[in-house]
C-alpha cells in the first residue's frame, strides 16, 4: 500500500492553522480542519490524475526537471494507482470527519456554541442526524 503524500499532510496542517482562529472552530473543533484538509487533498489529486493525458507537459517535466526520478511519468498505470490512493485518502478524511465528528458536534452543541452557525444552517438547531443527510449541502 502506498504512503500518504507529505504534501497531503501539509494541506491538512495548513487548514488546521487557518481555521483555528475562526468562530466555526469553537463549534466544530478539529473536525472542520480535517474535513477541509481532506478536501484540499482530493482537489489536488483529482487535478493531478489528468497529468498522463498531457503529453507535452510530461515531456517537458521529464526532460527539464528531476521529477522523473520521483514521479513515475512513464508508468501510467502505477501513476494512476498512486493518485487514486491519494483520492481515496481525501474522500475518506473528508467524509469520515463530517459523518463521525462534525455532524454530531453540531447536533449536540449548546445554543451559545451554535450561534455562529445560524447564518449557514438556519436559526433552529438540527433535531436529528438525518437533517444533515437530507440537504444537498448539509
């Protein structure tokens, strides 16, 4: 099994720093940071998976940089596997963070903790877990 890319770990760390001083952090804690980090990892890897179809870019990267030592440009199948694993990690972090951490914290937050989120989620706090599942953008 492939390892987690250090860039992916960096994206999660940056999101923790960005959200630590926001009002949403008081309600959601590290859940939102991990979910956002997973999203950034997912966005990066879904853009990167298109690289093998960009033949001119690959030729330039292979001949003008030393990335060919680290990135398997000539081995499209393994390149796709590595990127697919990164996408899987991003989806897992994002979904698990929301489903197991973020939504329950919102559901069981006090009225004072919920106040900063009223603008986004409505004036009434959700009654049950399925409220988050019914919405298109929970």
